[in-house]
């Protein structure tokens, strides 16, 4: 295929390439994250746009801290603190 020739994907193929449902693909399109084109009654996506979308979605290391809470002290540590106070009067 020459460079000037566009490889078009239907929405089902584009969704499979991204590993998402077609509903999620439509959301990406609707939110402006993935360009798409209406050709008559069908929607098409350029394969090159899908590839760019994949690269833009790359997660940088150290950016997911918001997804997991701070470590919770273990129950054993709590018991040790309680035991250490047991022999002392306040």
C-alpha cells in the first residue's frame, strides 16, 4: 500500500484493535479523543489515527498513585502498641 493510501477501519475492527467495546469506541469519538469520519450511513476510523490514539494513551510511570490508597498500618502493629501500654499506669 502506498503512503498516500488511507487504511480505513470500521468501528468493530477499530474497537477490537483497541481492545474495547464499540460503545467505548463511540465514546472516544464523541469526546474528541479519536477522530472519525461519517461516510454515508457508516462511520470509519483511520488506522493511523487509532495508532496515534494508542500511543497518546501510554501511561507514564508514577502517575497511578491516585488509584490505590496509602498503606494501612497492619493490625499486628496496632496490637504491639496496645501491648506496650498495658504495663503502665497513666
